[in-house]
């Protein structure tokens, strides 16, 4: 019924760039930004400062400025593997996957020992549906760095997509051994439990994720889905509404809410939720779009 595949992908994308979120982090980001800008006034060809400032812009969501800084770094130092890597991350929003993979390949040609680049390239392959290549890159990343928490976390998501719950759980456990405060790993493990019908174990992991990050919209959506299947429809609705309070543009949450309301006979509210899904769900699965259109027609009668 629900959207675990899309949820896994959304979690992976969110994990790529950690935003300057709370007040202290924003103050520190601004301080560092000013410092790198001063460095560049003194030395306009300081590639390191361009890269560092570009990362800060990316974390603030200013990808145009991030791309400009990464391109300047590459211009002044065309054989800097890190510049190509940073460019590939900042270009994610453009979804030019061929270009992103080309930049990652260029980075690896210059430095084939960088586990982080293999990890990220694996994520890109995952996103375009090439799970075999994604798995190969995660494996390479782990051979280079056996303590690569992200590679375990991302590979777990790929195993979930393949329906290999046991291996997914193993990789989630490895990621959590390395970082017990990894909220995304708890969600991934919760999804693996959920898909096996282990709803209590799934709920426990979703609760752990929310204890770490109380504003984790995807965690509320996942927990709401588990509540629904346990028959706790009110709790499910509370959670999906909380997810939409945090992220009002979340098409997946609208679809979940619409189906929840539809199946509990709340037709008017279900209609509004289906309409919200179509409003924000331009890139959602074709099957869900068809369901939404069909239900809107039926509910409008």
C-alpha cells in the first residue's frame, strides 16, 4: 500500500549533504564562510578556500554559489580530485546523471583510493536504478575503508530494494555499531523489519530515529504506516500530519494520508490529500499518480 521504496531514496538523498540546521551550526557556518572569503580576497587562487566555501554554500542550499566555487577550484587546479567530487554533489539537484557520473569518474581517475567517492557514485547508480553497479561501488568503498558507515547504510537500502532483508539488517547493524546516533540507519532497519511484518521492531526503530531527530519527517511517515497496519488509524493520521507540518511539500506523505483517509471512509479529506499529492508529486511513481487520478474522479462524484 505505502511508499517504502520512495522513502529509502528520499533518506539517501537527504543524507548526502548535512545542512547547517540549528542556530549554533548556522553561526559556525557563517563564521567559516567569512573566513574563507577573506582568504580569497588575499589569494584569489586559493583552491582550498573555494572548495571549503562551496561546501558551506551547498549545506545552506545555495547550490548556484556552491557550483561557482567548485568550478573556480577546478579552473585553478584542474587535477584536484576533490573539486570533481564536490561538483558532482552540488549538481545533484540538476539530475544530470551522466554529467555527475563523469565528474565522479574523473575524481576516481585522479584518486582511485577515495572510499567516499565510490560510496557517492554507488548512491548515484542506485538512484538511476543500476543496483549492480551501486553494489560494486559500495563493496569497493568498504574494501578501502571497512569502517565506512555511509557505505553500510546505503548498501542496506539497496538490499531493501532487492528484498534481501537479512543482508539489509546486517548492514544497518554495522552502520549503527559505527554510529549509534545514525537516525537514517534506524529508519532503514525499521523499513526492513516492516517489510517482514515485524511491526513492533519497526516501530521501535522509528521511535529511536525520532528520539535522535524529532523533526525527521520521513520517520513520522514510516511510523504512521506501521501504526496503520497495526490498526492504530488515529495514531497513523497524527504522524502523517506531523510529517506534513515539517515538510508541507512531501508528496509521499500526501499519498499515504490520502489512502489512510480513503480506507477509513473520510472521503472529503481523502480527496484533498490526493489533490495535494498530485500538486507536489510530479516525479512520483506512475502507478501512484494513476491511483490518485482514479480516486479523485470517484470521490468527486
